[in-house]
C-alpha cells in the first residue's frame, strides 16, 4: 500500500516572512541553510471537519506549539512568536483558506541563513501552511516490518526535537519497508529495544495490559500517545505501562497499534510475516479509535478542551 500524496495549493494562504501570503508567492533560495543541512523543526497538526457544526475542530493546537517551542530550543531556532500568537496565526490561516474538509497544518521553523557554514547560528524563518488530508494510512490493519535501519539516538539526532533532518532516517526505513511490500516500518533503538514506527508511536496489548516504549526509547513524545493514554485510563480503566519493549514482544502481543497525528489510531495486524493476535483489528484498538475520533471531531463534551473550533461558512471561501 502506498501512501497518498497530499499537496498544498499555490492559491492557499500561508504564513511566511512575518505575514500572511499566498503559497505561490513564497520563494526560497537553494542556499537556504535548512534545505542543505536539515536544520529545521516542524509540527503536524490536524483539523477535523465537523459537518454538523460547520466547524473545523483543531486538535491539540496548543500542545503542538508547546512541543514546537521545545524543538526550536534544542536547535537554537529563534521563534518570532509566543505559543498564543502561533495559535492565533494558525486559526487565521484556517479562516482564510476555509477548508470544509479534514486539514493538516504544517508549522516549520528553520535556519534561513544563506551560507554554507554548518552550525546553528544565523537567522531563522517561520512558515505555516495547510493541506487537505484524509486518512494517511489504512485504519483497519497495517502490515509492518521491523526495520534494519535503527532509530537515531537522542545524542546523535534527537527524535524528540522533530527536526527535518531526522526524517531521512524515517524515509530510509519507510522506503525499505514499501519496497519489501509492507505498509510501514518499526524502528528499534541502537540497543535493540522497540522505539516507534516511521511517524507514529507504538502500543502493545499483552496479558490484558497496555504497554508503550518510554520517552528514553528515542521516540518523539507523541501528543496522540498522551491522548490515547488518557482515553485508555479514563474510558477503559487501562493505565499504560511505559517500559522497554523487546522485539519479540511484538510477535507475542494480542494487539499492536500505532498512534500519531497523521496515522491517527492504526492497528497493526501483521509484523514480520507473523499475525498479530487474530490477524485483525482487536477490540481495544477499535474502541480507542472510536473514542479518539469522537473527541477529535468535537463530538464528546468530556473532551471539549482537546479541540478549538473554527467556523467555516461556505461564503468565507475566496
Ligand atoms: C517520528 C514520529 N513519532 C511519533 C509521531 C506521533 O506524534 P504525534 O502524536 O504528536 O503526532 C510522529 C508524528 O506525527 C512522528 O513523526
């Protein structure tokens, strides 16, 4: 299964160079530092279209910008705005573009200096753009392989920082998995414990309990991971054990599922040509998926603080 391509249109509004401009008007020099050396950090945020309310429900907006700020700090990228201002800018872009469909928001802060010196000095730039995005992967059952590419270690290229350069590691693993006929790759750490999938965190159900690798397993500390742990504890009475996970625990698990803004909650039904559980989506993943989508689309008042609503009237479109 190949992933769908989601492309931004030149006609859409974005934030670049300190103002709102059309995507098609943005020009970057090939000498841009981040383009040459991967010295940028980014976020991926989803806004879910709620046709009943006529709103886009922006999921975990503040949490994403809080993580963005921390990523910037790690890479010495100076942000020209506070978290509150970044949230406001994002809502303004959505109001202008007024998409009446599920949408992905991509904030990107990067070293913009046009110099060939490799360091973390020099000016930074901030861009925020949006693209329409439905399901990034199938949500009924993925076939995964454990990658021969290891996850970059925290003291090599930190996954925690969500920096553009570290996604070369991701691309190598995904490419190898796809060429071998799998949907996605699962990374091990340098010491051989399970880390995460290509762009998603991983959960296992074993002996009736949920397990996920800890923050020290070279993972991106996922916002969906936190959301799923909250749902599992509050709604299913299942606290998650954050502990090291061995490779063959994946084969022995009753359920495995991936979580992420893009992946949402995606069950894994086969790993390294071995069925996970019964080889189909398990009841825990199914229930969590249902609860997650309800909360993400702003349909569960108990989780009203997960989303910010943006009203998108038909007439608001260009
Ligand atoms: C490497 C990686 N791990 C995990 C995740 C999941 O993080 P989140 O739930 O915050 O989207 C992502 C991205 O979305 C990712 O790129």
